[in-house]
C-alpha cells in the first residue's frame, strides 16, 4: 500500500507538502503540486476512505433502496439497467454504492437509521407502488438528498420516464399502420399506469377511435400468467381487437402463449406491442415492437443529481428529470387493411 511517506521520499518533500498537494491546498507552488500528484498517480496511491470521511464528514457513498413489488429483484431487466448505469456513473463521480435494508443483520433499524448509520451522502430509491410512500416518508428523516425513480413527492427529487409520451408514440404507431381496434392491457393502479391510460384514451379520442370498455383490461406488471388471462378475455369478445398493447415486454410472453393456443400467428392474425425494450424482446421471433425506455439515462441522471446535491450540501433543491423513450419497430405489428375480418376465436 502506497503511503504519504513513500510519496514524500520519492519527491524529496515533506509529508505535509504531499498532503497539501493531494488536497488542493493553495499555499504550495503549482509546479510542486503537479509533480507530487503525478508521482502519486504513478505509484498507484489511493487515499484512505476512512480518513477522508473523518476529514470531510462525508462517506462518498450512496445508499440504494430497491423494493420492487413483483419480487423479481435484480433479474428485473428494466430496474437492473437503471441500477447498473447508476452504479457506473456514481463510481465515475467518485462514489461507492451500497444496498440499504430496513433490517440489517436482523436488527430493525429502518431505512433512515440505516442511511445515517452508513453516513450516506445520498439515497437512490426504487420501490413499488405498495410501499414507496412509506419508504419516502422514512428516508426523508435521514437528512440527505434523495432521488426517486418514477414517483414524485413534495420535497424529493425524481427521475421519471415520460410514460404519457411513450404511450402516445406507441398508440400513434399502431394507428399509422391502420389499426383502430386497439386493446390495452395495463398494470396495477400506479402513477405510471394512470399516465399511460390517460395518454391511451387521449390519442384514441384525437384520432376518432372509440375504445370499448372491454378493450382496457387490468393486469399485473411483469406477470406473464396474468397477461395470458387478459388476452384470453380479449379473444373471447364478439369483436376482438386487431392489436394488443401489453404493460411490459415480459407480459407479452403470456399473451404470445395464448395467441398460439388459439392458433393465431403474430403478426399475420393479430398484432401486438410491448413496453420497456428489454433485450429478450429483440431476441425472440418475431421481434417485438416496443417502446424502449431510457433506463440507462435514468440511472445516470439519478447519480448526477445526488452527486451535485451532496457536493453543494443542504438545503437540497427538488430536481425533476423527465426522459423520453423511443419506438423499436420490431415485427409484431402488421399493417391493417380496411374491412379485415376479426381473427378466428
């Protein structure tokens, strides 16, 4: 391990001079500071994190709270993409990251106490709709900046995917290909779902498309079995849709199974689209038409907001970043000709 004494001996200066150079002190000549820093880099010097934390009263650590409702954890591709980019950007900005639990080591600390115990410089929160409000209320007591994904609360910064814009692009894409009998299978009652529903109905109304109530079917995010049940209900209608929009790409797998059970081929007999842009959706055949959310950009922006607020200190201003996704055309939506008979039941 390279120490300040070793650098001082190599440079022929005092340990105090090395410390000043590495900490950017102004009472050392620029030439000497540059020479010391260059030698320290060549020798592979790494500052002691504990000493740095004592000196600055900062840990240079971000806490992550990850509590998604469907319990897929890090195997949930959308969230894993966000977390991976958050990790990479945080490291580039000089921060370590750690996952915070409410019961570390079996002790009931709570998230705020755990964040304080670890002296976190900021907290990144990804949580499901059933727990997010309680978690935000708890974490706010930690007295550090917070960034929340896809949820907005008073006094808390957020990074959100523009779900209204994304759904608009997806519905308009289907309409441009001639579809007017468009069904929407949506997830649980969250702000994300409400934004997508609002956009779906708005675009259909703008285009003069009447949406039968039975074309809008509740389901569960990232649940293929529930999506299959929803598709079954749609295909049993007297006039089934020609295009089905799924709440996410994974749910499409359940829908695809039901299509095949009915002897329907995608897109020859029925069209479909997903939401998220997961890698698997582009690896199956036919490739799924989907709205790819900017998960990587969401993680990057979250890390940058936390780093900026940690550097500036309290009071922490509320920042909101809205990121738009892009249509991935795929091969699952077929141009719809006029007067086409409904698919066989």
